[in-house]
């Protein structure tokens, strides 16, 4: 057992990392809170003094605030549904014995290592371009009019791009969970005459509960701050402006640091609300 001396030594060695991590988190948060109560316009007069909660009122009463929140939640929920659903299917397929199984797994996981800006540009120019994109040629081959993805189906385009990026992550976690499943249970159910659908519904799917919860929680944290894909594709137009992109517009385009900081506080509140909701609804699977 660890002695008091060893525990004290462990705390001492961990202290620098803990202090650095707290500083990394608390300093930006403190500055955001500080500027959210001030009227700070760097290019138009600088610090113009304290305004109290005026920035918060202006931001939440803006005509773009609630649509951006709704757009953010739509993207998050859509991507989660696609990545979890297809992730389970791909994990089951990749778990089957096949020729070149290792190479196929690498190909499936590879998109997760592509930078968001790069993948968004590839999808925008190589697949979704209405004149020279692959989808345009497919549409023309079948005699249909090519879709203007970035204007006619802008939100769908963002969901497809982001889902393509996060699908490998979900697949990898779910595949690991499937490989830890006791084969004796499946073999016993098969010997008892249970069809494949019932073996999946009553054995495989419940076993994936904890892994699915982890996927949902981790992806939600990152998806709430989606920005790069929207920046390089639609630029926030055609109903794709998320809360993060709205904050960017207030800070950099409007040069209003105070208003953007208030939006950042709202983003933190939204993230915590969603996180608490998920922990209460699906987080119980972690204790199962």
C-alpha cells in the first residue's frame, strides 16, 4: 500500500501539471468573463468602459442567436445519429474475418486524421462542386440536375462532411467494444436457434451501451464548437451559422470583443447544459 510519504511525493510531482492545466483553463475563462462586462472595440476606440450585462442582453436578443443555437443542435444530433448508427454497422463488418482486414481498418480510420479544413475543402471542391464535382457527374449520368450543395443543401452538406470526419472515431471505439464481447454467449444463442437479428438486439447491442455512451459524450463536446468546416464551405450563410461561428463574427468581423465574450459565456453554458443532460440520460450506462 502507498505510504503517506509516497502519496505526498506523487502530489508534488503532479502539482506542476495540475497548475499548468488550471492556468490553461482558468486564465482564458477569466479574461472572457472580464471582457464580457466591458465595451471593448479594438479598432474603434479600444476600452470604452464597463457596460454591465448589456453585452449579454444584446447577444441573446440578437436575431441570429436562437437560429444559431438551433443550427448547432441540429448538426450535433444529426452527426451523432449518423456516426453511431453507421459506426455500429461498420464495427460489425470489420469484426468479420476477411482478406486484408488490417488494411481495410486503416482505410476506415484514416479520415479521422485529416484536418477539418482540409477535409471540408476536399468535399467542397472534389465532391460537391456543382460543375466539376464527383456528385455532379453522377447526377448528370443519371439525367438529373446537379445539386448546388453549398446553397440548396447547405446544412446537409455540413452534416455529411462532419459525419465523415467523426465516423472513424465512433467505429474504432465500437469495434473495440465488439471485440471484447464474449463469443460464448453468441455461440450459445446460435446453438439455441436464435436468429442473427435477435443475437444482435439482445446480446451485441446491450454490450455496446457503454461504448456508445463514450462516443456520444466525447463527440458532443467537440461538435458543439464546430467552426472550421463552416468557415471554409458556406461561411455561415444559407442557415449554417452555428453559435461558435456567430461568436467569431462578433469578435473578428464586428471587432466587438465584449459582445463576442458574452457569446462565449453563453456557449459555455450551452455546453454544460448539454453535458449534464447527456450524463443524466445516457451516462448511467458507464456505471452499469
